[in-house]
């Protein structure tokens, strides 16, 4: 702990371990940055134009782009990825646009959080926030602009705050919404994706592309620096109220202002919610359990699809997040879960 003198009583500020680019808080009492101090690092960001309380944004530890996004992604084949050690149970975020199918392993996103890419000719950002487990794929086009994103090193509700390099607006990753700066209030279009095991992606897309690190020695790829994080009773950083009746770090499928827990989906196997069909099948390792991702406990694969006009099922926009993050951003939202044990 770092002890700072402020008046009569010392103020305790959370220390962090810096493990090859991963920042793990030891204490949940980290103090938010003073907004005035941000202006030196962010001279292009208009802090007078904000749609959230700046006091709700806090430092996660690293500086601007201290967790480096991937801007020039490199890919290999499904076969080569397996030969390089990507285990079949390991989770990937998969995106398919037209004939272009790509997998982004969480073993890579663990250390980079954002990949600026183009899939099927469409500019996209593939994002994953380990602290809230939120996986979201965005179209990088906004009007006539094509944006590319980096990490601010800041968090809000324990969720990644991104920034775009064109205007240095800050964006909430969970919502895909600009929250501070020139584009505050704007929203990015979310795209359908899946968080699935590598073997399931390979089975669906044997000719697909798989993201690999630009530099294999840059980080401890394949390892989880947040060991046992998803077994904790609460997140590292305080997020205010926690969801009633649901473990805060229970994974949920998020569609708008409704969410379904993985435990419910595992029990039911399939849930039909209006036009949506949500199915669960075993065979995916948790990226936030064991120190070695491939050895993580089985959390299963969830597919979210929507019935089209002719009744056909198509992959639908959704998020896979922790219950606490859904509750923080949708406090009046509905979490569908198993009945509480008597």
C-alpha cells in the first residue's frame, strides 16, 4: 500500500502489481484520478462535454495505451494455431462477415483488450475487458469517420474506458457510447459475434483466420494474470450496488436490458426469449480461472441467435459479461436466473 498524507489522517491508495502489462489491484479502495490531472495527458479531450459524472471514472493503474491495442493484427490458419499451442477448449471471440471468418483468442486479448481490424471489408474493433468479462465487437465507422481505438487506462464501473485516436473522445466499452469529449453521446454499432471454444470455431470455419501475437515474447500469452478472478465474491474495484440474488461474477448473456445467467442456461440447455434463441453447450474453458487458460474450468459455449423474417436463425448482437457489470449499467434491467436455494 502507498500511504499519502492528506490533512490529519493518511489516505491509503491501492498498489498494483505490474505483470508484463497486466495491472492487478491488491485493494479495492483505489482512489479515482482528479479530473484536473487528466488534462495534461489528454490535451485534445474536451472534458467540459461529458454525459457522465467524471468522478465515476477512476484509474485502473496503467497510463494511456499502457495496455497496448493491436493495430496491425497478424493471423494464421486454424491448423497452424493448433500447432502453436492454442488448445481446443480455449475461448475465442469469433466474427464472420461474408466469407471472412476470424477468431480472436482471449489469450491474446487478455493483454491487449482491443484489436482494430477489418473483417469482410468492414472496419471493426474487437474488444474484451477482463475485469468485467465484457466481449463486444464494434463497427468502427461513425458517420463519415473511421475511428480506431486505444485504452485510456481508466475504468468506469470496472469496465474499460476506450478512446478514439481521431478526436480523443472517451468511450464506454460495455455500452459502445462516447462519454467524454467531442463525440460524447454518440453510439457505435455493435456487431454479432460469438465467444466460443477454438475447436468450435475451427469446426464451423476450417478455413478461418486466427489472431496471433505480433511478438510472441511480448507477453505471457496463454496465461491468466487474474487467477481465480471469476471465483471472487466481488470485483476488484467497487462498483456500488451489486445485483441482488446473483453472484456478482456470474457470467450473463446480455441482450439490451435483459440478461440470462450461465447457470440458468446450463440448467435449461435452451431458452427462447421472444425472437431470440439462446443455447448452452459444454466445452469452453474460463479465461479467468486457472493460471493457464487451457486448464480453466468448463463454463460452456452460449450461442445467441434471432429468428429472421422467414424464421431462419441468424447470429444476434449480444454481450457476455459479469452480472455486476450488467447491473451497474442497467440497474433497472432484468437478470433471469435460477430460483434461489431455500
